[in-house]
């Protein structure tokens, strides 16, 4: 597994990490034993970066990771969490008192005194440009509540606003074979500033596995069912904002390209390897519902893709998706 420096945190993390939104049961039910088995499998496969949030299962994901940390006290691992999505999304709610309360809850859930990395969780756009917010985050570091802080964003402009701040360690943003704007704008700026990039939704909510058809049905509590129109949160989080029918077709084309590039790898593994090959990516956080998926994702950390394949993926995006996706985020 490749290791890369995570921005301004002075930590080295695996290029393939683990996103744990699934473990919060927002992608259908995952029982406790299965969730802990996913964490075990990922770590055993070389993953040393877990990403979670206080809102995933209303704390369930954090609590499960906390159980795992207690059972594995010698594990060398970085846990990143996020805060801010459990309240009404208005800028006034992002203040030091609220941050302390949210931080107390996450530290309790995870069973630690100091959080490795805390990210603002896609707050209102105005928050990224508010001096008092960064002053409050700096205070939290000074108090020893967290070692580092970063942001999770929806748009390129939000990412650039955060990158300009001197103590932002990381930016988490959607980047995948169906979402390219960040490659052109955010990654170069982050590299110049020394900010780490955490790539989320790397498989376009599963589209890039090429397992779905127009007839696929998702569970009622799965955001791929209830958020296709963006009624629950930003539609860009679900299938990367790609129209589902268009995405299914494009996924089939990607899978054919991936098979020609690496015949012994899955479409998902090649999609992750393609993303890892992009300059400026620190770590990638695919989710996993079972140990087999976690192990399969980790394999991509050692898979290489050619420059020719890189260009064909960009051509596919330009032909099928750019017009629909590029102007929006």
C-alpha cells in the first residue's frame, strides 16, 4: 500500500483509506459485527486512514470506530471525523461554543482525548470565508481537543477559499472518473499550499463498480434511493450528481476501458487506481459494506494505470459528462 503525506498534518496515510458512511447505516443496514469486520479487514489490508462523521448514523459510525480502537490499542491509524451537519444549516450555528459541544460528543464516541483530524462537514458557503470560524478552530487545536482541522466541501470555490487559510490541513472533495473539475482547479492549488486532498465518493456512489442497471432498486434508507433529486442534501453527493441513466451507460463504457487496461482487476479497482494516479491526491476513501469489499478496495493501492488509460477516462468525461457536471460544482 502506498503511503502519502496528509497535507499539513505531518502524518503519512495509505493512499486507499476507508470511508465509513456505510457503517452508519445510511446505505442500508449493516450490523455491528459486520461493521467491525470491515474495519478489521481494511486495517489488515494496509489501510490506516478511517474517515467518519458525527452525523453518520447520528454517531453510530464514530461509536463503532471507537469500539475498534479500544480493541486495537496498538493500531497505527489516523481517524478523521466531521462536524456540523446535525444542526440547521445557517452560518450562525458555526461558532466556538457549538464546536466545543460537537467535539465533546465525537471524542466521547471515539473514546479519545484528542481527535486526529476534524473537518467542517460541508457547511453553508459563507462559513468558509468567515474569520471567526477559523479563529475558533485554531482555539480548539490550542486546547488540545484536536490535532488538526480541515474542511469537506461541495464546490471548487469553497475548496479554494479554505486552501487560502494558513492552518487548514486538508480539503475533502468529490473527485472520481465522473467528476473532474477539482483535478483542473483544486489539486494544483492544494499542492502549492501544502494542503492534503481527501477524495470522497470515488466510485460515484457505486456507479463505477458497473453493478447497477436501470432496474436496480436501492433500500428505502439508502441515499441512492431518497436523494436522487437532492431533496435530503446536495445532489452532488449521490452518484456524483450524474443523472442515473446517463451514469449507468457511462459506467458500462468505463468498465470496458478498465477491462482492456487491467483484465485481472475489477472496474472499481481500476477506478480507484486511476484516481490514485492523479497528482495531488493524498488519500481516497471508498466505503465498504463487507470485508471482501474492503480488501478489494485496498488492492487498488498497488495497481498502476497507463497514461493512455488516463487520457481515455478524460475523453469519456468530456464526451458524456462534462456538460452536465462541470458547471455545477
